[in-house]
RNA sequence: GGCGCCGUACCCAAGUGGUAAGGGAGAGGUCUGCAAAACCUUUAUGCGGCGGUCCAAUUCCGCCCGGCGCCUCCA
C-alpha cells in the first residue's frame, strides 16, 4: 500500500500518517447530540469518517473507532437565554430527556446503517461517563487551570500557553475583538465551563453530585474524558466537522493537555460543510433535510452516499435536488455496469485482480492515500468498469475491492428479477412471453400495448440480443 | 474585527508550473419492427477579472469582483 497522507488541521498541512502503535490506530469521531434527527449535512461528515476508517483498515491498520453520544450538557450559547436542547425537545414531546436521547440515538444509527456507514467499535453516552468527566476535571483543577465563579467551574485559557493553536487564534487579538454579551463570570471571553451548578435556565433535567456542587458537565469535557478512557491519554486521530475547530476542539485540547501535561491527539481531520443553495443548513433552526426526506423523494440512501463521494471532504459541497438526480443516475449506471460484468464473467470473480485491473486498483489506492481523494478514486472505479481490456472477472474483483472503501454496495447489486415479489414477477414474466409471441407474429400493436401497459406499472422492457429483460423504472 | 474556504464546460465536480479526471445532461452514429438499453463519437485554446514572477500559470504572488463558512449550540 502507498504511504497514507492526511491533511492535519494542526499545522494545516498534508502529513504522512504514522500510527503511534502500529498497526493499531485510535480514532475518535465526534458523534451526534441526540435531540433531533441528524440532517444530511451531519451525515456528510459521518460518510467522510467512514471513508477514513475504511481506508485505514484497507491500508492494514486495526482501527478502534470511538464515537460519543451527547445526551447532556450541550447548552445554548453564551448569550442565548434558550433552554437546553435536550430539555426543550423532551418538553415538546412529553417525554423524559433519556427517552428523547434513546429515540434519536436509534434514529441516528438507522440513518448511518442505511448509508452503509460501518458502526463505531465503541459508542459511548455522555450520561454513562459523568464520573470519568468529574475525575478528569479534578486533574485539571489540581494542575491549576480552573477557577470558580458564580457557582460554575471555569477553565482559565490564559493558563494554557498553546491555547488556540489548532484554530490559529491569538489570544491578545481575541480579547480586543471579543463580543460584549459574554458570560460575566468569565475572566477571559474564551474561558469555558467545565462544570455547571448555576444554569441560566431552570429545570435542568439531569444533575449529578460533584466536588463543585450538584450540577452537570460542560459540553467539551465529555469528548476528552471518553476518548482518553477508551483510547488512552494520547491517540492518533480525532475528526469532526469544520465548525468544531475554533471552539469545541480547541477547548478539548486545552483541557485534555492541562489534565495530562502531554500532547493529546496526533492528527486532526475536519470535514467541510454541506451547504444548501442559500447557505448552510442549521440543525437548531429546525428547517433541515433529513435522510428520510431524501428517500421520501425516491432516492436511495446510497445515492446520497454517492453524492457525497463526488466532492472532496475538505471542500464545501452544495446540495441540490438536481445534484441528487445526477448522483442517482450516475450510480444506477454504475450498478448496471457491474451487473453486465457479472453476466459476462458468468458468476466468476477473480480471487486477486491482476494485470491491468491491479494497476487501476493501485492507482485507486494512491488516490485514497492522497488525503482520501474520493472523487478521483471514484473516477478510477469508472475507468475500471469501462476498460474493455480487463477481463470481467478481474474487473469485478478490483471493483469489489474498491467498494470495500467506497461502500456503494456494489457486490449486493442484483437485477430486479431476482429481488421482486415472485407472484408479481411471474405475472410480468407471463406478459413478457405473450409479447414475444406477438412479436413473432409481427403483431406490433399488441407487443407495444403490453410494453406500454407494463411501463404504466413501473416496469420497463429491453429487447437485447439475448432476449427480453425487464427492470424497475 | 479575527480565522478560513471557494469561483473550472449546460449542471455536479477533480486536478496540475508545461497546456484541462470522472459523472450527469445534450448532440450525431451503430444496433433495433419501433423503442429501450448498450456501444462509438462529440461538447472548456479554456479554468471569475486585472496585473506580476517565470522559458512556461488555470496552477505561484498581489489587487479587484462575486459567493460561502467559522468566531455563539450546530457536522
């Protein structure tokens, strides 16, 4: 395998990936806050993380993938007088916060399953790790990075010299340009809460006892506590959306390294946003597209996955229905080619692709190795399935190999005949035979009538040299 | 104000200091009773504009125009 290079946000450069303890790789990906459905922008990031994990595994690494489920502590902004997201959602539905969390957690994994995203090795809920967070905060406190103010425990960013390195922030300038509506308890606008006992709103549903009083953890601490618990005090990769660079990940680094006194994460990867024609999609504004809204329009979840793969993860991708239509058409055509190859290979798939197929597979791996260039990798797959000089059985072997990373379910592709309800299929088969007879007697009117009739029922006929085949429209 | 990104054919979207991947859509052709599918051919002397560096720039630098993201919960 070629040398894997990844763009590290820390340092903003393409760097050779060197695992700390090869072949093991510790990977932490920020998971969802489960107060609502994931929207397709969220899902784009998870598709990216899936490509990352699958690529690492293809390149021989043993990946431990940890993902958090944020079910507490994710508060509204500094100057936002609104409620806790979880609490609001619970009140609206007349359920408990934990019921809400469970419902949307299930919905989240149902979505990622449909997108053929491999489940994380470890999924951990914030509410199951409160003691770990408290223990970690104690260490941060013991090292002198905290202060109490107004009942809350704050992290003092001025004590952490490297604060803001990930985001290229300079504290002096930030002070000057700071906003006015910040929490008045803060000494520095960028200080953040590690533990709340005084909330800006009432009815905090979940509270725990702690050395600082009864309350609940700040948002950032869960990722530090849980990642260290499962991956150790320093690990290889941490990934998430680009919006997390300046606040969430910056704060995670500060508190983690303040606790341990040593470097925490080696590689930081961030996925750019999926944006709508008129700007970004906002989960908190309530109007956003879910995977379900795509399938309601007749798209297969994998069409969306294909759509995501068409753009590089570090580039903004603009969502549009037209773009989805194109992805759908494109994927359909790709699957058609796989089916054709299957028929030509008469069910055979080479054990190991050789010759020209191997060359294309190598090129494919080279593209993945170059900062996960899915668009070029996908283009290479197209070149492969279109290459007339490659024997079908070899092409299939290489294509399925590529799909171990792309995840387009190519090996599961079947002609509709094989997946249809047998009764319905038998009925169609009968009509097809009738039409063949009509054609033999040159009764074009009847033949065309049958074809038109089937089309109305969503079935299209194709007369190939090998006979008539039918498929779903 | 600070940080960062983008502007490539009708559409989506890669990419490179030496002359533009791939897909969708369109057009022409082969095949066909007609279709469909498939296959073949075809679609940017051009990469927002203006300068600069260079033997050579779409690719580097500067400026300008246009669009977007983050800095506040958000992938």
